């Protein structure tokens, strides 16, 4: 007599492992898509910036300014930077406001028809004022 052999469909360990890996892959993919669609919350608060009223929209941020042999850079102390400015450079406006770490000072200058703005504030509480931004107009 002939015995017919038939295979039974069963959930073996391999099928369960493959299903678990598929589920994990789908979950990781969904998490990646969600993170790409949601903007980080702290991006705008991380960088100190001057108020829109103090800095005109057409101003361009620069890392440093050179006047002859003297140079001022972002990060320099305010007192040291002011000493390096030429006496012919005239201050046209000065605004003092409260920033997240203390007083913020926005100074506008003009020399030979060129305008620039220095923004100074402390980088930590109780520290000296440093240049946090330099703008050209």
C-alpha cells in the first residue's frame, strides 16, 4: 500500500523569527519617517540673535571685520574690540536690551559710507560681554 505523505503547515521558529524581524524593520522605518517630518524644537533657541528691530533684514552676518592692521572677530571681548576700532569710525546708534543671559548691546557704526553692527552679550551668566554677531549693511 502506498502511503501519501503530506506536509503540514506549521509556524516553526524560523517563521516566527522572520516575522519578528519584519515587524522590527517596519517599526524602525516608521520612527525614521516620523523624525524626518517633525522639526527639532530647540533649533531656534540655541543660537543667540539680536531682535529684528535692532538688526535690519538686509544686514549680512560676517565672522570678522578688518580695519587696516586691526581685526575684530565674533567671540572677542567687547572692550578689546572697541579699543581696536579706529577713532574715525562713528557710532550711529546704541541699543541695550535684556537677553537670555544678561544685557545685550547692539551698536551701529558707520565709516566711509559702510555701515556695520556689533552685537555683544555675555556667553554665560556673570561673564564679560563678547561679540556674538557682526553684521554688514
